[in-house]
C-alpha cells in the first residue's frame, strides 16, 4: 500500500517518459524474449477493451453532456450548442488542412501513388463523399454520436424525462471517475506497448517513432502559438489573461494526457484567468472536452503516415485528403482519455486504408500514438477550449444572453490602456 501511494505521487509526465524509455529499451534489447512478447500483449488488452465498448461509452458521455446543457441552460441551450458545435467543427476542419500542409513539408509522401491516375476535382470530391458516406452509415461510433445528442436533448428538454437525464449524468460521471482511477495504469500500458515498436521493427521503428513525436511537437506547438495570437486579436482578453490561462492549463493537459483529467483545472482557470462567466466557461469547456480533439486529429494524420511506413502500406497525399472528413467527424466523438484518439480512430483508418491485417495495424497505431504524442495533443486541445469560450462570450454574448463581467472588462481596459 505504501509503495503504491509513493508511486501515485510521482508526476504523470515523469512516469510516462520513464516507462516509455524502459519499454523501448526492453523491446530493443530482448526482441525475441517470451516475457517481452507477453508484456507487449498485456498492454493491448486495455485499448482493445475500450474499442469493444466504445459506442456505449461515447453514447453515455455525450448524452450526459447534452442533458446537462439542456437542464442547466434551458432557453439558450440551443443557441449555445449550435455556436459551440459549429465552432469546434470549423476548428477541426481548419486544423486538418493545417497539418496536411505541414505533412507536405515534413514528409516525403507523394501526391499520388505510382501508377495511379491523379483524380480531377469532381472525382476527388466524389471519393471524399463516398468515404464520408461509408463511415457515417457503417460505423457504430458515429451513430452513437448522433443518437446521444438527440437522446440527451430530449431527456433534458421534457420534464417527464428528467430522471433519464440525471441517470445519463450519473453514468457519465461514473465513467470519468473510473478512467481517473485507472490513470496510474496508463504509464505501465505505454511501457508495454512501446516494447512492440523495436520488437517488431527494430531500430527503424524507434527512429520513426521519434520522428513522429518530433512532427507532433512541431505541428501542435505552432498551432498553440497561432491560437494564442488569435485569442488576442479576436477577443477582449489581455496578454496577461491569456498567458496566465495557458500557463495553468497547457502544462496540466501535457501532464495528464487526457482532456477529462484536465477538465476541473481548465474550468477554474478559464473563469479566474480568462475572466469567463461560469455559464460560458462550463459549457464551452465541458463540450470542448467531449467534442474538441483538433490537435489529436492532427496527430492522428501524422501517426497514420508513420504507421503506414512501418507496415509498408502505400500512402500518398490523396489518401490523407480522403481521411480528412472521417477523421474530423471521429474527432467529435473520441473520449478525452490518454491515447483515446488512437484507440477509437485506428480501426476505422485501418479499414479506409485497406490495411492487410487490421488487428496489426490497430495495435501498431496505438503503440505509436502513445507516450508524448497524446500529451502534446491534449495540451493543445484543452487550451483551445478556453479560447472558444472567450470568443463565445466576447463576440456572441448578445446572442446567447448575459453580459461581460465588469471586473473582467475593467481589467481588459486597464491592460489595453497601459499597453
């Protein structure tokens, strides 16, 4: 008991890095050991379990968030949800186009595969539409996303269904509590999964994993800088408020690797540092925790290139562009748990890329989308939620009701006056 208590007091980023290094070292040094193979296989059990129950988990979490919005914000719930949902969808699309340009500069993937005719604009749009339609109609996760929004809205809107709404909220809180209690296992799982990279792919695998982490760091950090600048330009926040918010939330998101584990700190800092009204902070950040995974989706496309190289699956810019619509939608439903985007998106990406062995593709993807990758991704995801809240309050406050807090407005005026 004392040893476990000591273990849980070690900061999560340190544990993740230590287990990641240890896993890579063991997999590289003892690639044929039966113990190494057993440890790697044990690390796949948790992500496989999450994928199995993905639709159920997503349905409850999103229905709970929708029910909360309807119960606690009543008349303005529809307006707030529409604005928030539209903002996160737009942000998700922009971020995927953004990372696609980065991939052209960072990688050597061709525009099209050799021997494959370049599709024209209409053919390209038709392919995207076909991919989008297949994912929308055939993937239970997307059906769970749509169903949860409708069910949560109905349960929160009609008083006779309020007991169901409270039930969803209780179940959703229970799911988050469960994942929080399992946070101690995450570094151990990362260490076990990391063994598979050098065990299967040797030094090449380790080099490609390091390259992927570097790409993720470059793309997400430059995105964060652009979001900070955007927050200053399009909202009434001062530099002091923005830097204070990022200084509190970015390290927390990086340290936990999961949006849900950053939720409490994010709401508190958004109210205290960014000066958001409690109703705006709670709605934008709670829904952002569920719906906004834009930095994760950027990392998913990067990891797709890395995994395709590891497994020898041909990939070009055409395939990346085909993946943008489904990955954008999947970003609205991936749970904010460490590595969640890798668990939930990799099976669908394997199908869309026609991976020869989808099981191998998924386990390899989860191995690559681990360690530092979800940490950089979460830090970007969570801080974007506060920026959306500031935009919502400053630019659409008249539309959703309520007024800017006088203290915050005065601080902004003082800051601008002294600048």
